[in-house]
C-alpha cells in the first residue's frame, strides 16, 4: 500500500473548541503500533470528554474510538497483522499487561490504560495509529459505517448485559431509545428476554416494537413513575439505563423485582436511591466499562449473526463538526458516523 506524505484530520485545539481540519505529515507506526487507513469512525457522546480534556489527553487531540479501516503499515514487533487486513480500534486503546486488572483479563480497566481518541489520537482522520494489543479483528465484508458504532455503543451494551447473568425469559427494561437504547432493545430481544421499552412519551412506541420490544411504557401516562408501571408487569430482573437522567434512577430501582439489577450505561452523575428498597429486596446497581478487543470482536460477531441493525447517519470528514453537533444535540438518528470514502 502506497502511503501519502500528508493526511487530513479533525482535531480539538483547546478546551471547548470546535473541531479544526488540518493537514499534517504522515509518520510510520512505532514499535507495537499499527497504522490504519480509516474508512469510518463513529461519533460517541464520550467524544465530548476529549473536547474538554476530561481524561487529560491534552491538545491538540483527534477524537474518535469507533474506528474501522485497513492496515496501512505495521511497526516493529507487530504480530498477526498484515497490510490490507480489516481492523478496528475501540475505546480500549492499550494496556500494560502487568497490573492486577490485566492479570484478570480486564484489560480495559488497566492501571495504565490508553483510550483511543481521549488519551491518544483517534479516528476522526484519514489515518490513525493503534496499539497491537488493542486491535480489533473486523470481518472484511461488513459495512464499515454501520459497524463502526458497534466498537463502542454496541460493545458497551452487549458486553454489559451479558455480564449481568440474567437468564433468558426474564423481563428486561431499556430506558432511553437513542444511540445505545435502540441497540439495547435489539440485543435484549436476541438474548431471549421479555423486553420492555421505557420512554417519556408515545412517539417512539412503533419504533421500539419494531426493534423487538414486547412492551412499551409511556412515562407521560404514569407521571414519570416507571417503577409503578414496571411493577404492573411483575417487575424487571434487569433495567438498563442508556439516557443520562439522574432524576429517574430511584423510580427505576423501584421497578425491579426480587434480586433485580439496575445497569447504568449512561453517565448521569450523582444519583440518589433508596437504600432501604435495595436492602429489602436484594437489589443491586451495576456498571460495566465497555470492553477490550475480544469483547468488541464478539459483539461484532453477535451483531452480524443476529442481524442487529445499527441506524446511522453518515457525514464526510469535512463535515465532522456537523456530525459532532448532531450527536451532542441529540438530533441524529441514531449514531453519527464520519466516513472517509
């Protein structure tokens, strides 16, 4: 593969700034690095953390951690990858392999973890570099734009839900019908759950049922008391929150059945819950931090086998700010994806 001398990327240059397009020299990958010719990169809510330097990556920073492309070059000591291979880069951007988390196989929780698009440059670019231990194998035949969000949004939902060990046939409720929520409904259905969609009004009922929801709760008909509505259905074994609304967490908790689990996949900040309710019924609150490379590969496999439909809107790199704004404003249906070709 012939490499250009320069490439175009979109960067944040200062806290809160919009993205700036710039053309910079292209360098070869260092030891243990892989250079990717990017085909598509999804736009995630977490990319706003790069914009505000929440994780300390500094500026300038290229955001993006839902990357799919082809191997353009490999650095020294890279094994198992060749030029032309289909490859992906997700939230997990690297680990040391020696800390306690790594010894337990929880590489995305590494004490010295790297995060693509947050602590190292990501995929809003024609080319980017990833570390080989974080590289994701992506089938050559899948659509890069439709599958790039699976590297974060899909993996976050798929991996967290399966880690909850809830048996098939259980009632599982999904709060929020956005980028994560529309995937969560589909995964929950394919996991064999009785799926209940929770939303603020009736506008998304037909969509939710089309995605696989068996029941739909319109919060406006219950004065926002999702807990009472869920108890009318017998209570949920698992409630998955995908919208960052701290005010609904306590009522969601009340919608759980015995030994039920509240899985928070959004980042609502501080929440207030009734611990007496938790104690009385053996309830628990959980989170799960996305996944590592193998988790992403398994999410992609499941998504393809079960024909999960990730709904996207595509934007060229030159309109990266439009893609970012559509995500931040909640107007995209349902994931913004920046494409290079």
